[in-house]
C-alpha cells in the first residue's frame, strides 16, 4: 500500500483499518483520538513534512480530508464543526515523522469555550 516506506514508521506499516484511499493517500482512525471520529490522512509516500509534499500529493491528501468530513457528517449527526491540523516538525508537536493531517470532529459543548480554536495550543493564544 505505502509507495515509499521508511523502516520503523508506524504509518508506513498500515495495511488494514484503512477507511478511505486514493492513488496517493490513505485515511484511518487515529490510534490516540482526542474525540470520537478523530481521523488521520497520510500520504502514501513517506515524507516527513507537509511542506515537502508535491502538489499532486497535497491535493490528494486534501481531497481525502474533504471525503472524511463528508463521511463523518453522514455517520454522526452530533458533529457541528471540525478542527483540522498538521503538526509539522518536532517543535510543533509532531511525534510520527511521516506527514499527516488530523481531522477532529467537534460537537457543541465538547469544550467550555471553543473561542480561539487552534489558538488554544499556545498560552494566552485566544485573547483577542
């Protein structure tokens, strides 16, 4: 399945539990979900950084992000929003160094105050 593998990369070893795929990327459930339905989209070619992906692969990944959104909404009527994120590099929190995109379904009331969204990863990030 993975076109270009790297030894000891858990994403390069994924063979089953694939929810969706296209010619250049796959999607599967996150092993450590932060919310029900938390999904990852991963390029088939082992590439550490999202910024190193070629345009076709980036587009294939984003196409699967869109497809997963549609699937999640169809299967879970409680989803009212999404957080979509990429941790790119060690200092950004990347722990598996194979580029991947998180799709995290959000539900009304899942946090006390969602204002600021992604800004909440940094202390005082949502004080605007």
